[in-house]
C-alpha cells in the first residue's frame, strides 16, 4: 500500500530588520564592538535571518578573542528583539553580557612561551627529565635537541607582553602543521600566578611523527600483443634531515 503526500507551503512575506542597536555600555568590550560595526552581519533593511544572528555571535567572539579577552565566548552575546507585525519588521538590540564572577571581562597578556618539541601529553608537569634552553622569552624543552632553535621560533606568533589573540594561536598551529614533521600540535595556557595582572604562560606541545617513512608500488602489465612486463618503485622520506624540519 502506498500513499502520495503533497506539501503546500505558504511562506507569506518576509520580515526585515528595522534597526540594529549596538551595545551602549562604557566598558572596553562594548566599545570594541561599536568600533567594528562595519563588519556586522546585521544590516538595517536586510531580511531577518537566524543564520546571520548566529554568524554575528561568532564574529563578535572572534573580535574580542583577538583583543585580549581570552575567556570570552559567544554565549555572552545575546539579542533582544522587538517585532512590529504591522510592517513586518524587527528591531534587534545586541547585548554583551558580563561574567557572573566579576564586574567585566578581563584582557589577558602573554608571559613566557614554552615549546616542548617531544611532547607526550603531560605538559610542564611531565616528570621525564628534559633540558631547557632559554632564548629571550622562549623556553625550548626537550630530552634531546632534534630541531634547530630558529626553525621552532620562526613558527611561533606569540610575543611576550602582547595581548592574547586567537589569531596568534591559529597562525602558530598552521605553521607547525605545514612543516609536515609533527603528528600532533597542542597549545595550552596557564595563568601565571607569580606576576601581577592577567598574564598567561603559553605551552606549545609538539609531538613528532616517525622520522622516516617508506613506500613502494608495483604494477604488472600485459599488452594486447601478449607482451608481459612489470614495474616497481620504492620511496623513502626523511622528515628532519638537517634538524630544520626539512624533508628529503
């Protein structure tokens, strides 16, 4: 037994945004959002679209995370909306809510940067004996030096005393990934309790993959004339030839 279902959808007329009200508070978060309003996904006169509301929350999160607000996330962004059925418009007010445990969101700065080039998951608390080489604000940690200092430092976009930014983390991970030498790349943050203010120690954990890789292919061919032939190839890859994460 079979049945046919026909759907009739009456979409009616779409709603539009009549006004977008930005946060009016005097704190720095509200000020930053107002300064970056040109990139907002919510435009006066545009169709009302829930997708743009979600995108606006992500955009504001990105702006504030790149302005030092390490603990900020999209859940702090809410919207108040007033609807006007007579002309099918909605007025949207953007709110930046403050955390419950403090009066306002705090900006964080970068302190020391630790790079563990043979990371195994325990971070700085790993009991395995390792040597530490200090290069300015950077601390290079490893049981055995397998990578040149410059190669590691050139891939790091964190600078001591700079504001924390999410972009610095993303760029650092991308550059280490592009080397093709590390199996896992992990970035953790530890609040520094010895220095007054909001300072984060950055711990970059690099887990190397296998240094050498082998591969082979083989083919057997038979032509229309009955000729028989074979071909094979062997490949070898070294992922850290001169301690520069260079590949041969």
